[in-house]
């Protein structure tokens, strides 16, 4: 009975995420993110024995996945706490303009709070956060099939082996690939700028000194 997966996203772009298990639930999560309306909302999706809870405010989505036996009070208290910490750290504008996994250092906070709320379901902090959100009974509950295309079925697989090294490697690999792609993009842009500056300098100098070389120029 615990929180399994947590993330922060804007639209369908995941900014930071953490899990303490392995499985394909990220596929289901992506399907949900793509269907979340832009207006502020709170919702729970039911999928087999698991619940996907989310809070969407000002274009930023805070989502977690938990066992159905964990109820909804603790997950929504966790999401509210996550929202407060995320906004106090980054602010709304930075979140809305960050690339995929651009704020993935926040995954450490997600991990810490997942552990805290999973092991201290009756803590004072939970009660304090719970007092800041609307009653969970007012949060709508939908079946996950409502966000899937007609005839589409995603088998949800969750292996609770706590293989943290494997998951950490996967997340690190995705972040590294993104950084490498951005580095190559910036490098190509810089090369194009340098080449353009060289050609402009050459043609300006050549027009003054004459082609094909600058040897005829005099100080």
C-alpha cells in the first residue's frame, strides 16, 4: 500500500518524474496527459487495481499512481504538497517553458515526498496539507478506458521489486539523450553562425581589396 509513481508535467511534456517500481505504467500516464483538458481540474482514473490521481492548475499537471487500497486522501495530499514545493522552487513561467525532463532534478523531491507520504499516512504534515485542498469526495473518478481510443487496450504491468538502480539508469539515459540532442543542435547552430560570419568578412574584405586574396590590401 503505497505511492508507486509521481510526475510533474506541462501539457503532455514530462518535466520530472520518479518511480520506486518498474513497469509500463508510463505508457498509461502518457495517454492520460494527452487527454487532460487545459482548465484547472482534479481527477482520479481507475485502472485495474491502481489509481492515477492528478491535479492540473495553470497548465501544470501533478500526477501520481498508487494502489487502489491506498485510497485517495493521501495521494491528493501528496500532490498538493508536491505542487507547493514545485512552484516555490521553479515558479509557473519556468515550468511552462522548460523542455522534456528539463527540471528532472526535482525527481529527488518527488522521491522524498513519495516515501514520506507512503510511510507516514497519518502524519501532521499530511493533515495540514489535507486541510488546504478540497474534500476528496468531490473529486471525480473515471475509468481509464475513457481516455483511450476506441478498441485500444494497454496492459498495465507493475513489478514492485524496488529495482531503483534500473529505474535510475533509465531516467538518466533519457535525460542524457535529451542533453546530447540539445548539445548537437546548439553546436550546429554555432558552426553555422561562425561560417556565416567568416563568409561575410571574406566578401567584405574581398570587395575592398579585390579577389581572390587579401594580399593586395594595404594598412
